[in-house]
């Protein structure tokens, strides 16, 4: 493409970077994907994708493959249970992406990654593994130079940092903007799925919450949130014992899965962090997308969807207008409010799930019964709006 003599470089082959590389290739924009890891293996855990993220994946032509690789909820049903397993209320996630887009999908991260990698291979996107971008030289009038950890450089018309929450490129563009610890930790484990378990289940405990979500016909994952105000260091060898102990007061559907935790390899513990980067999200011809720009707490399960939407919106804008810094400026302006809305909503959900006073928990559960569905509908009405 004449407007892109040197092409676009995307740093980071996670959800944002892989989707952006694919979306640019679909538009005929020359692109190379640079991934730091030589083996390129995402963390082995499940995740949700809600309808807005799925609709964005449809725009890059991989919705059917993603649906086949995960577990799509037919009706978006989400029973909300108390700590003992008693029903508080039943919520429904709405369909917002069209009749063929389910309200919510559970999927193994590695499977989403595989689908994106397969599609990139078919689209002949060059993927350069073992390429950690550490710097950039952006001299007007000359091709931009992305500098690798080994000192080598690659030339491009534009460089997009999709290098995650600890983005090296954010450190170069905006020194001092670091992830902030949220005060929460998330415990995740994988299990065989009983055939009858056919909905996302959320259990609201005292000071904690625990969820269960199918990710395929055979497997499900459990995710549980605890307050961790001091951000303690937990030995990996203890993760399974800690998860069992911290959530031992959960009964009902949680019991059998907690009892299955016998090996630390079954559990991933993640201290939850957030990145709040004010606009601009770019300098010159270098821009940031995904967690590098706006990592959210995971309590809405929307971080991946925001990364996918970023990629689809930015690819469309670059294909239309070429690799100008003004495109990156306009991109930030189009995406900032929506990503901030998700960050704010997610913090509120996290706080509501961590109320420690029993009377306040009862009041929260009563509010869930009365207004929970209206809150879900209101949030997804916003997510049904164009992503940018
Ligand atoms: C506990 C937890 C649960 C979550 N659950 C959900 C969920 O259910 N649904 C959802 O939508 N979101 C969820 N999220 C959020 C979601 O994981 C992130 O928003 C999403 O992964 C962001 O994608 P990304 O591509 O921006 O970053 P990442 O997925 O982190 O990818 C960054 C990539 O860049 C590479 N990289 C890093 N540095 C460099 C460099 N210098 N040069 C080249 N490559 C580099 C990394 O190796 C990696 O491949 C969750 C997050 C957490 C912490």
C-alpha cells in the first residue's frame, strides 16, 4: 500500500496486538507483529467475552472459530447466589451484537490465541517471535525505528504498543505511569465441567466472591476474588491450599471444585492492577492500545473486549487515513471515555463484591434483586453503542 511504504509494526502479540495485526491485514495494510516471548504461550486460564467483544471479533472474521472453540451461553443466564449457594436473583446478559452473537462466551485464553494466530497465518501476517521492543527513534521525515532488546532496529511508518499492562513502550512515551495495585487478588482454576452446569454462576460472599463459568463442552473455570490490601507475596507452591482456605466458607456449587484443588499447577493467582493513562495515548507516530493504555480490573470481564475493540477501531482509522499522528490523536479521543467507563464500572463491581459487613452484604443482595437487571441492561446498552 503506497501510503504505508514501511508498514505498521505492532509490539505485543496478546489479544490487542494479534487482533490489530489481523484487522490491519484484512484492510490490506502491511503489518508485522513483534512478540517478546520466543514460545508465545498465554497464561492457561479461562476468560469471558461479552457480546461487544464478540461483535468486534466478527469484524475481523473470526467469530465462528471463536464460538466453536469456547462455550457460548444461549440465553446469557447468570444466577447470582449467596455464599451458601442460595439464589439471590437471576440476571440475564443481553444480546447486543445481533441474533448470531451470543450474550457471553467462556473460552480458554490459549484457544482465543490459537484462533487469532491461525487467522494471522492464513492472512500471511509476519510474526517475529523473540522480539522485545525496548525503544523507538521517531525523527520527522525519516522512517520510524523500533529498537529491540538486542540493539537491532526495524523501520516502519507507525509503531503500536500492544505490549500489555507493563508496557515498555508506555515507559518510553510516558515515564512514570505505572500499574497501580487495586487492593484485590484473583484466584483462577480449571476443572472438568459437569454437563448440567450450563450458565455463568456468581456467588456473592462476605468480603469475597466466586464465579464458575463453562469454557467448552468439557471444561470450566473458577475465578474468585479476595481483598489483599497489603499486596502480599504468595509462594506458588501454596496457591492451591490458599485458594481452598480463602474460599472454604463457600458452599453449594463451589464445594466440589474447591475440593478438587490438590496441586499448585491447578491455580493461577494474580494481584489485580489498573493503568489510568490520561490522553494522549500516543507521541508522534507511536501509539498505545489495550492494557498498555487502559488496563482495567477484571470484575466486568471487559479488558479483553476493550483490547479487541481498540484494535478494530484503530485498524479502520489507519486504513482510511494513513499512518499520521493525527489518527492516533483521534483514536484516543474516540476510545478514552468508553474504556474509562469500563474501568469505573469494574471498580464498583469489585468493591460491591468485597463488602465485609454482613448487614451491608444483605443490603447489597437486596439491591441486586431490585435493580441488578436494570444495571446490567444499562451497562450493555452503552456497550451496544459503536465502539469508537
Ligand atoms: C485475573 C484477570 C482476569 C481477567 N479476565 C478477563 C475476562 O474474563 N475477559 C476479558 O475480556 N478480559 C479479562 N481480563 C483482562 C484481559 O486479560 C486484558 O485486558 C487483555 O489480556 C489485554 O490484552 P493486551 O493484548 O493489551 O495485553 P496482554 O494480553 O498482556 O498481551 C501483551 C503481549 O505483549 C507481549 N509483550 C510484552 N512486552 C513486550 C515488548 N516489550 N515487546 C514485544 N512484546 C511484548 C507479551 O508477551 C504479551 O504477549 C482479565 C485480567 C486479569 C488480570
